[in-house]
């Protein structure tokens, strides 16, 4: 005979958002079951930040956090992020004696293994008497038109390979499509559609980009080169700009600069890379050449110390600069120097695509947040149904913003669940 259980709240997805929501709801005195199809929990936390978990960003300090997020409705994040800040999560780490540090631009990392964050969340769940069901496959779930006898508070039924669960509240915390190797799936989107929600088409975000004829043009020979750049896409008020590091790869471009811009890039749109930020190279090359006996390559090395020599050699080996690469700087026509400066300050490339969900850190798109209450994370379409974390159309910048959204949206939902008068 199959086991039948009732819980005030069932949460599907035991990742960052799911564990946080389960812990906070359970500590509020509600019975909570946490279901996940994986046997090993918290893998995405464990592999993040090079194994040190970039768990939040200091910039999310309770003020308007919406500029750091991509969404059809970016203001949706404001309430939750103001209620649970980066400092709040760091206080939780302090409670457990987990050491951390700021690495770059407010990005907070564990000093040691990300496993400590997983264990902290698991312990918080124990404090909330959360019941775990790992390796648990959901076969179907339904909204109950009439509560079964003996389970009068139930609004949902969930059939799994580990039994039948009835619950008053159902929380979907199953994430997006990024990193399928650790269990990502479209399950959350399918549930949302079942209950009448619209889905903003999911796409890979925070992901390396690829380019046509990359190897034919010789750019593959630059693989391994990294340098600080200014990268942008769009124009006018729609322009998005980041100052970050760029990494050349055999198959395209990566590094923080490209991962950031990938969340905003649209197919068919160019990306502009300034390889020498804060220097008008065309002007300097023409202005300072007078009387100089050094060769053009030497001049570039002096004017642009940030440019690796291998990149300078490659650039001067391209047409039309190849013919003057060995000439004296002073003898080169201004028109050619201006063209060289422009090519380095305004290198324009057209991506043909990305490495996809397999290499992406997060998913852009998801459940349309217009249909979710920003103060509770409850569905406007179905009472008792909640969505938290990455499954929604909320994508943070690189650097801890997505984890903070997971924590904040989870706490927001948990507060609403704890306030429920029913048991």
C-alpha cells in the first residue's frame, strides 16, 4: 500500500531557494516536506564560484536591487531584496562560523569549501523539522477540487514514486535549464503552464558566446589571452555596458565581460568591445607620433600596457596594418593610425550563438512574474501555489546576485507561508 502523507507545505526542488524556504517555513512551526529528484543535494551550490560559492553581493544592501537583474518586469525583485539583504545572509554565515571574503566588486565568497553553505542550509532545515525526500520522482500533481476525507486542509495532491503527498501549499523551487549535468530540467515551467502561467522563453544566460569563422580569421590562436575591457550591446537608452575581464577561447569569447553581456545580448545584435578602455587610441596615436623613431609595435606596447604582446602581434598582422607593422611610428599616415585606434577601441563582433544551457550559469526567462505576487511569491492564478528562485523570469548579474535572489525570494515566500493561519 502506498504511503500517504499530509504537510502544510511541500517544496519541490532542494537547491538554494528550496532549502532556504523549507528551513524558514519549518522554523515558523509549519510541517514541511522537501522533495528533489536528485540523491545528492545542493550540487549547484557546491560547484559555484570555483567550489567556494559566490553566495551574495554587498551591493544588495536593501536599496533598489532591480538594476542588477534582467526580467520583463525588473522592478518585481525590489520588495524581496529589500526584506532580505546580503548582510542578512552573511549574518547567517556568521552564526555558523563560516569565514568569507570580498573578492571583486562586492562579490562575496567562502574562504573554504562551498560545502559549508550546503551543510548550513541542511542544518537550518533540521532546526525546522523539515522532512526530506531525495531521489524522489514526481509523477503528477493536481489542484484538488475537493479535499479528501481526513485531509480537509489539502489543496494539492502530488503523486511520487515515494508515495502520495497532500498539502495546503505547494512551492516550486526547481530552477531553470542551466547546468543539466547536475539535474536541471524544465519541470518547473511545465507545472507553471499546468496552472495557467505564461513562460518567458528560457534562454542560456551568463554563458560564453560563439562567432562565425572564428578559426578562419585566426582568432583561435589568441586562446588563453585575458585582459580588462569595456563591453557593450544595444544603443542609446537601451545600451548596456560592463567593465570586466575578457577571455579569448578556441571557439569564441568568455570571461566575466562576455558572461555579463550574454544576459542582454539578442540574436542578430552586435557586441562592441573596447580593448583599450579609457584611452582614445586614435587620437593618441596621431598626436604623439611626432619625432618618434620607435616602431608601431613598440608604440602600442608603451601606449597600451594592458594589451598582451601576443594580441598586439596578431592585430598588427591583420590587414591593413600588416604593411606598416615594422615601420617607424612617425612615418605612418594618420588615416591608418586612426583606423588602428578605432579597431581596438571599437572592435565590433556579431555572435552567432552561445554555448547553451550546458555551459550557462543561469537561465534567462521563466515564469512570467506579472502573474506572481512580489510580496509573497504566490501565484495570482492559483491560491497556495508559490514560485521562488531561478524558475521565475529573474536573472541576476554575475557575482552573487542570483544566489541572493534565491535567498530573498525564498524568505519572502516563507514569511507568507508562516503567516497562514491553517496548519
